[in-house]
C-alpha cells in the first residue's frame, strides 16, 4: 500500500505502431493442404470432348434428315470456330486437372522465391552496406598554394618529329 504506483508505459509513436506490409505470417502451419484431384467447378476434359462430338453429330443427323443426305464438305467449315473454342476449353480443363493431381508443397516464408523484404531485412542490408565517406585513420595534408599551378617547362614532354609516308 505504501509503494507508489508504477509509471505508465510511454505511448508508442505513430511510426512504432505501423505493421510491416511485407511481413508474411506463417498461417499454413495449422491448415491442412487442399485436397488433390479435379476441383468441382471444372468439368473433365473428356466431357468437353464428348459434348463437342455429340453437338456435331446431332447437327449432322438433323441436316441429313432435313435435306435427305449429307451436305457438301465445305459446309462443315462453319464448325471451325466452335471446334477451336471447345478445344481450348478442353485444354484448359485438362491443364487444371493435371495441375490439381500433383500434391501441394506448402512453402514456408523463407523458401518462397518472390517475397518482398521486410523492413527489418532491408534495414540490416542497408546497415551492412554503410561505410564512412572518409575511412578512419586517413588524414591527408593540405596541398595547395602558388607552386601547385605554376607550370614547369622541365616536366614538359619533348615532341619527336616523325616522317609521314
């Protein structure tokens, strides 16, 4: 009871309250890896292929019934755009399915390739590269005066004549 109350801790300044935007918390430790296999939103590439074949065959049978025979071969060129779109869709589904068939390697913070350096890492790097402009112990005497800029003909370079050919 006779002891004075402890002093309140000093309030943090605004820059001390900031969180580092590049800091990545390792939240992956308690999470389970996502399930392997094709996701629910993506159809199988085989289903895309069979839908394409079924639409083409149903169109051909409808024309055969309506006309009484199959049309000329150049009429089928109208399907080129639809085949290209369906082929790209099937290729996308195949890529998603093959990518999801491999197990997921959850990487820690230190194993990631493209991470922004945190403020602490940046400060350590900058402190490591800091050097004094003039190294310790380096003292030069002042050089100057009238004799520095006085020309001396004794130090002049002799010109040597040479013959042009």
